[in-house]
């Protein structure tokens, strides 16, 4: 699904995937970066279908599992 121009204009842009991942790691909800086809920079999304899971999400899950076990 392509990002529409109006949506792209409203979203914050990040110059690199690493910068977007840094912001996503601090968020209370799971966010993932993607490269926008319109502006060629990175945005964050809460959608998960078909997207790779960032390492910080996997680390959080391992940490939670180890605390619960």
C-alpha cells in the first residue's frame, strides 16, 4: 500500500532508518519504520502485517519472558 500525499505530509520524517528505529524504541506502542515512496525518507507505522520485527521488539519480548519464568 502506498502512502498518500496527505498522509506523508502529516507524518514526521526521519533521514535514516536508524534514526526512526531509535524513536520507535522509545515509544509506548510497537512502531516500525518504512521508507516512503513519495518523500524517500522514513516514517513510522503501527501496522505490522508483512513487516520485519525490529530487534528492540524481540529483545523486549525475551526480557519479559525471562522475568515471567
